[in-house]
C-alpha cells in the first residue's frame, strides 16, 4: 500500500505496513530483517535517499530519522530493498532506527551532518542592512522554513508592519498596502529549543495557535524573555541572531507609528525589506 508519512517536530517517522485484510491465521508473524542501510549523500537541506537492504521488508517496518523533515518511500520497493527519500535539515549527529511492527529494532545508525559555518542571511531594508545568523541546530524546521521564503523571493518589498518601541520590530508578512500574500503551510512551533528572546535575536511570529507560524518574523529590540516557551507548544521560537546591523534595528524601532488597516503600531512611513539573500 502507499506509504503514509507524518511530520513530528524535527523528527520524521514513517510507518510502512503490508497489505491489509485476509483470513485469521495461527501462523506466527514474519519479522523482517535489515542487513544494511546506505545513503547517497548527506548534505544540509538536500534530498537524501536511504536504501534499506534486508529480507521480508514487505511485511512492514517503521523508520525514524530525526535529521529528516519528512520521509517518503519511493516506488518500486521489493521484499529485499526499500528506498526512503527525505530532506535533511537536522544538524549534528543523530541516530536513526528501523524497527519491526512489534517494536523490535532491526537496524540503527548515525547521520552526521556538519556545517562549515552557520547559515547567514543579509537583509537590505530601506533604512540599512542587517545580517542574521541562523541556528539550524536548535531550530531546524524554523530555519528551513525561513530559508525557503528567502530563496523564493517572498520577502522582497514586504514591510515591517508592527514596531513597538523598546520591544520588537515585526515584518515579513505584509505589502505596503497592508495586504497579506499567500504563504507556505504553517510550521510546528519549536519550543523550548534552548534559545531565548534576547535583544538582537530573530523569532517567528504566530497567532494564538502554537503551530501557525508562516512567513512573519520579529526582531527583539530588547530582552523579551517573557516570550520564551518553557514547555512544548508555548512561547515564540527563536531561530537566529543579528550579527551585523543592530543599529539598523534600533533605527527602525523608533520610527513614528500609527493605526492603519485595523492594526496598531504601523510605521507612518513604510519601512521596506528591499532584498533578502543567503550570503553564507
């Protein structure tokens, strides 16, 4: 049957079962075996194929690969070989496992994904340039989501629509006429992740639904530790920090604001994001 996949935080798991139905039998269930698992590449934010070799794989197995965003089984699998495809977003050394339907571990191994340097994004605004260093080790889903928007040019000509002095500078979700473009699907909230809403950090904005963040982000113009999530499903996920341009954030943070489009704290004169590109 067709594989079904679930996104579970930073960890992707997949459950693959044999055909359903049939008559009741006293014959003991056949347990698959796995002799090896190989990968074709281990590259950050690239699709990797995990080739599983063994016996009776058509009888059902589970795969958990924490470094993956999602897992999909490719067509053409046999009883002795299956291929799982996934996008690697988890940084560091993580353990993956293949288990039988009864929970027996059939195989486990390591995915070692190291970066020469943390990814950085250069954001050019109408008031100056800010360089942001991202932290995929602590917020893999959030960083990948942010880079997807950067790569598809979504942030160009968006504005900072919410500026609260000595608190935050929020943007990335509205045009200058306060319209909201269509976004990618919302992502899971990654809190707590060991990062705090300190001055100069970047975090994702969201609605009251914890798992509703899409494109909007905010810069912390002060220490806002009250925004931190102390338990899963609470707070706001920090995923990076400003390494150059704190003074630009501070300039934006003191622009005059008004009420417009049913929103408060909107800059009187639009502050634009002119470009956003990954520069490291």
